[in-house]
């Protein structure tokens, strides 16, 4: 595990974008594991800047997203498909056919999970997986539980996750209660992982996930076992690390 502490979120986002830049320079057809939520937006903005400056070419890259809400279509402004188009895909030269996100409005959710597993396998796995971490330690939508969920699966969102995501919706009642998420096995099979966290409100869970026991009640703690994990933190998020 490598922990890199930045003086500001802006510095952190630039460093994060540089990991993607180096990867695509050496492997133009790399498979990028991407995340949603507020954490990666600044990093995506840096990737867009690098693309517009001619430093990054996404034309051969593939993208695989961690998760999607069940019940939201790709055109819904609260869907993660829409989020990715608005915050990254529409601003770079990635082929839309190479952008993979679970479908949250299929009739057979379990089959959609199996299909998504096949997609990841057909691409040869993920070269670099970007992650944030929830206040309860979730990665993707892998919520705290009694065991680590291995494969892509439907999940009932925890109360803490619903509350945290309510800021993106008109009201907490509008937040979907279920989602499809890549499982722990899919995340851990990535060749490298980039975990990003900012803000003092993440300091406690960062410490517990990185320095505490490996426990499915803190899903992010499993990342301690990954052989190529880089953690990007600002000073506030690193505040409780020794």
C-alpha cells in the first residue's frame, strides 16, 4: 500500500489524473474502472483538461463503471450513466461502445449481474480501478455486512448511503433503495487500485479501513490485501493516520 498525502483537493486531483495519464501512455487500450459520486469529479475535470491539451488519448480505452441504481434509466439525470456522460465521457474521445455501466431497468437483475461479469471478463479485467469510500466504509455499493460479496450483485442500500446520496436528489424519498454493484472480487481483481478520499469527515473511516482489522462490516478494509493499492488523501482525510 502506498499512501500519498496532498496539501489540497486540487493537488490530489491532479496527481490522480496523472496515474491515468501514465497508464494510457503505456497501454492505450487500457480498461479503466470508474466511480461516481462527488469524490471523482475533480479528478475527471483534470482528465478532461489533459485530453483537451493533447496529453491523453482515450480513443482505444475501455471504461467499466462500478455501479448503477436499480430503477433509473440511462437518460435519467440521477442515473450514473448520465453522471458519467456529463462529467467525463461527453468531454473526451472515448468510444461510447466502450463505456460499460450496469443496466438498472432490466427485468432480470440477476441475469444483468451475470452479464456484467461476462463483460469484465471479456475485456481481460480492469487495469486501474478508481474508488471512493463511503462514511460506513462501502466501496462501490458493497455495503457493510457479515461477509464480502464477491460477484456483481443487487444490493439494498444502507440508511447511511441513502442519506449521503440524498444531496443529489430533490428529497431523500427520491433516492433509489437498490442498486447493482461490482462485487469485491471484481474490484480486487483489478491490476491496480486508486482509492481517493478528501475531507475531515472521511478521516475516521480512512483510518479504520486502512489501519484496522479486515472486516466485512467495513468493506473497504479488504483493500489492505491488494498488492498494488495507492491511496490519495488530502491533509484533512489523512488526519487520523499515524
